[in-house]
C-alpha cells in the first residue's frame, strides 16, 4: 500500500508542477482553492475532510465496485467512477472561464486518486481505500495548515 501512496503523491505533484507552469506562463488566471476556516474550528475541519469526507466519497464512488468486479462491465464502471470522482473535485477550486480548457488537467490528480483508491478497494478492501483516502487528505490539510502558519509567521516579522 505504501507504493501506491508514493506513486499517487508523486503524480499529484508532477501535475501540480505543470499547472503552476501554465499559470506562470499566463495561459490562464491563477487557480484558487476554496480555503478552510481554521479559526472557526480545526477539529471540525479534521472531522469533515479527514474522517467523514473519505468515508462518504469512498462509499459513493467505490463501495459498489466489489459487488460488480466479476461482471463484464466492471472496467467501464471502474474508470467512469474514477472520472466522476475527479470531476466532482473540480468544485474544490474557484475556477473561471479561462480554466475551461485546463479542467481535464486540473482534475487529473483526482482521477488518478480514484484509480488508486479503486485498485486498493478491489485488492485489499473498502476500509483500506478509506484509510488511504484519509491519509492523503490528512497530509494535504497538514500542508495547508503549515503553509498558513508559515505565512502568518513571515507577516508578523
């Protein structure tokens, strides 16, 4: 399971690198993520994004995969669920008209995550996919908290 997490993390950073390059080249307006309100409740952020979010998303997008894995249409179901998972995560960002052409690239890390979580779901079980999703969200939230903390520290100097 550690191998897939490393591959997913490396793939995400590689795609983010190209997105940042496109932004710096002026191909589209800067991409803004919806921010978390850490002042309101850090515990609430962890409950929603690290605990409940992965359970709900894995339940919606991958729980049923185990039931249909022996059917002939399973590969289509597997890839469609990953693509829908990626498309749903476009709502994590404040996107404008200049981003329309780049939406497939923006959603690619999430589609790849859906493929990895689906593979884990089928190979190891539902709760392993949920655990992997939780770990990934936890790392992203901690990175966001750390960058906010560093930003506040720099501004206070």
